[in-house]
């Protein structure tokens, strides 16, 4: 199995990144893992990611603020970096994905049948808020983990990341989820392309 570096914003994004790598055309593994809270950490370290990618393939999973696009972020990097990495950039608000990629079956088993999953998750302006709305209709233990207690200033429940990370690692199916998400299909396609290049490189190495 080939290892790649994985740079993400938070714990949940890391779990999604690991799952996407494991489901690649030629399975990949997250070797070096780099994570801090927020996209600012990733963008401020652009020079470091460029240098790292010249030594090791890199998957950078981030969300984009309103008005930005993945191509603009990619233009900040050198051509050599672009050739050696995969970008998985969201096109909605900060923190909207991976939430967007998760609001689909089998997420219904986690959230219950009282709430209707969106037909087009990519079109949601704030998928995280939609997920929390659905969580308020879920069974008590899920609701307790995902939804902040009334009267608190927290945006989410104290076990939000832990519960969703467990869901991603055990139940989330990126292939099935990508049927309803063009952004996830593009992300998986780029990762498959990366895994194919790395597999071909291993095959061509002298014995």
C-alpha cells in the first residue's frame, strides 16, 4: 500500500480523507497526517505544502469560503506541486464539506427516518446546519451527541466529531455518496488518478 501525506482542517475532515484514500482505485494510506483547526492553517502553510509535495504525494482536503473556487487556490501553487498532488476543495462555505458529502444514505440510518435527506447536497448553502436540523429529529443518543444543549453558545454537540468520525469510518460509502454529489465525484476521480500514477510508478521501479 502506498502512503501519502494528508493535510486537513479538523478531525472530521481527516476521517473523510482517510476513507477516501482507502477507497481509491489503488488503495492509499494516510502516512504523514497534518491537521489543525480551520482553513487558515492550510492556506498560511502553502509554501510548506508545495515543498512537501515535491517529496511525497499530498492530499489536501479543505473547504472554500464563499466566492472562492478551487482553481484560484491551485494557482497559488507551483506547476511541479500541481503535478504531484490531489486537491479536494469544497465550493461552498467554510465547514460545509465534508458535511455535504455525509448528508445522504446510509446517513439515514444514523439520523433516522423523521427527516428528509436533501436531493442535491451540493446545492445546500450550509450543509452543516441542515445536518444539525436533521439530527434534532434523530433518536435521543444521536441528538445528544450532535446537537448543542439549549442555552449554550456551542454550535454543535460535544460529541459531534466523535459520532460523525465513527460513522465515516464504519458506515459511510464514498462511492454510493458520490452518486448524488458532483463535488465528491470529482474528488474521488482525482484521488483515483493519483493512485493510478503511484501504482504505475511502483510497477516501473527497477527490481
